[in-house]
């Protein structure tokens, strides 16, 4: 098999895995985890429950950001067994915190502003508008258009912040707080806006039909984006050499389409599960969703795919990489096993970043990638 055909097969396999396996597992994890919090965390006092979720989520995610370099240095020096023994519980706990952050922001907005079209539209416009202005809209992306692996100690604990402060000082702390409290909350606000507009206008009286249509929309749109990937890369590359502002705007338009895929995918399957997956026993349904989602993602070494953490900058990726869906899974796993079997040195941070097609930064090099 030629190199070109081999690359095509791996890319096609990545596309199928991200859309048919990892994406649905992420939805199972989120539905089970988020709604279980509603069952067990002060169900008799909804607003207080949401405030506790928000405080817990922001506190743990902020701590994970502040301690990222400590954890990263320790993981690089550890054996694979020790890395796995620490990184999996760490990821699970941070995952609970992120879900609670989302639950707190989303449901408190519901509680204080309602669920009408004005609240939803304001959420979408304000959230997305501020993210565009901060060059941070790319961070609304989620599976099936983004896949993140959990197998690299060099990058597992690294959480990029908006202003890429690396010295552990006051500026770094402020950067972390701004990234978690402001930008990550704006991501939630943006998701809420589009999700609730779909609730209001996409067959609002038929939950199952609305779910199916959203799910179908996500698959049709993601297929079109994948087919158009090469032309989109070419346009983005040309804009790099003419107008950086134009490139950022173009990339953001593509991110908007990819965000629609992610939101329709999660909402569609979520609503379908509400209706067809043990609807008479909600507690069992949610526990099974949580167990299958978390267990499946852990086994596939992709639990980080379920956790929107870290701030990436719009337009920072060159050569058209910014408009490419970051769904490399099979290719990265194959390369990882080759490195292990040949007893070669593990890939450097820069190589890992390239393979995963995502922006991060190398804390040892002190440069944004």
C-alpha cells in the first residue's frame, strides 16, 4: 500500500471512530454524569445545587490549571504504570469538576433568565461574540470533531491558558482565573444558546423526532466538512500570506460549522437516550450511561476527549491545520505502538502536538505553538 493510500485509510478510520464510537461515548458520559448530579446533589433545592456545582467545578479546574507543571514534571519521570495509575483518577476527578462547572453555569442561567428565545439568543450572541473578540471561539469544539488521547505523559496534564503565562507568579494565576472563570464559562454560554434554540424550534413537541433530526444534521454536516477539508485548508493557507485577520475570520467560520456539528451530535443522542434508554428507570439509565461512557473512553485512552479544558487561540495554527478536524486516533495509536515496540524515545512534545493536531505549548521551551 502506498503512503498516500495508507494515510487515506487511517484518516477514514479516524473519521469513523470519532463519529461512531468516541462521539457517542462522550455523550453517554456527559448525560450520565450531569444528570446524576441533579438526582443526588440537593435535588430539593435546585438553585443551591447549581451554585455548589459551579463552585466545586471552578475550584477543581482552577487547581488543575495551577498545578499542571508540577503534575507534568512528575509524570514525565514516572513509569508507564505510575503514569496510568495517577493520570486516570486525575482525569476522572477533573472530568467531574468540568461537568459540574457546565451544570452550574447552564442551569443557573436557566433559573435566573428563563428558557425563552430571548434568553437563548442572548446567550448565543454574547457568548460567541466575546469568544470571537478574544480569539477563543475554537474552544467550543468537542467530539466528534475533536479527539484527544490520554497516552502521552508530556502533554497529559498541560492545560493551555489564554495568555500563555508560564512563570508561576501573579500573572500566571490571573491568566488561569481568566481562562477558567471567563473564557470557559463563555463556552458554556455559547453552547446553551444554540442548544436551547434547537429545543425551541426543532420539533419542540416531539423529543424523539427532534433528537433524530439533530443527530442526522450533525452527521450530514460533518461529512460535508470532511469532504471539503482539502479546499478549506488551501483557502486558509492562502489567507496566511495575505491577511491574518482574514485567516482568523475564515477559520472562525469553519469552527462555527464544526461547533454546530458537536452541539447537534450531543443534543441529538442525548434526547434519543432520554426516550429510548430505560426511560422507566432514570437512575439505572444514567448510571449505565456514566459507566459505559467513562469506561469506554478510559479503555480507548480518550477520556480527555470528553473534557473541554484549556484555551486554544483562533488562527494560531498554520498551513491550513486550523480548519482540519482534530480527530487523529488510529494514526497516533499506530505510531505510539511503533515507538514502544522499537524501544525508541517517546515522541517529543512538539511531535505529539503535531500528531494530535491540536494547539498546546511546550513548558520547557517557553513558546506558544
